[in-house]
C-alpha cells in the first residue's frame, strides 16, 4: 500500500530533525502529477507549522528561440532542452540556505520561462523541487545524485499518463493533431525514458 501524503509529510519532518534546510525531490514523467503533489505537500507542511516553498524545474526550459536554433523545439521537454547547468547552480545555492535565491518560473500558457519570478528565502526550511529529471541517471542530470534529502518518484501506468496528457493539451485548446503530436511525439517518449533511467527514490508511487 502506498503511503498517504500525510504519512510522507510526517516522515519528512521526522527526518529533517533540526536541519536548517531540507530538500525534497518529486520526480516523474510528464502528466504524473508532480506539481499537484508538490503544492499539496507544501500546504501540509505549512499546516504543521513549517515553512515550505515549491521550486519547479520547468523554469529552466531553454527559450524557444534557442530550441529552434538547436532543432529541439518539437521535442521541448527532452533532457537536453533544459539549462541543466543553471539548474544545478541554483540547487546548490538553494541548498546552502545562506541567502535569498531568485528562481525562474515556467508559464505554460505562453510556453516560456520567466526569470527571477519566485523567491526562495533562507527562512524556507523545506524546499520541494519538482520536475521530470530530478532522479534521472543519465548525462549531467546524474550530478543531482545525493543532493536531495528525501525523494518521491511518481510512476503511474503509461495508459494513465496518456489519458492525463490528452486532457492537458486539449485544455490548452490544441487541435487533435497538435495534441497527438505532443502526446505521442514528445511527452510519452520522454515519460518512458524517465521511467527506464531513474535512480531509486525513498518512495515510489504507482498512482492509478
């Protein structure tokens, strides 16, 4: 049986003990529910009297103009379409917890990252990082190994991801052909890549 979110929050608080900064990774394929879980976990931690902030990895998408230059626009979301070096630098700065860190946020409605759009303060004890490649074992992403104090992997069945991804892109008023290209040409292949090349997590949730 998978642990409930409240049980995960309790375990995180217990593990954190008196740590000044505690980093939590919520990883998984596109459509697995990472942002929803991250926001819910942050709310639970705040309800317990803790300070928590969510740091989405999506803010580190390369700009579309750069992706066009690299021939990657149609595959936006693959590992090489992120500024992984900047992400690693930000994570190191956040982990140090000795100064305010400004981080980018991704605006999905405009498909672009907004620089310095969110503050991570030294007063935020729990930082919940959510993103596709936090537990990815290949390339420069592997340098994240050992960075997080607690990790959750969301790994729903492919058919569940497929349904959610269709709903996501239809919600953005894409045509059926455009949505199909997003789901089958990009998101599901990325999801399979993530699930096949992941480091072990503290908790893996195969949510149906």
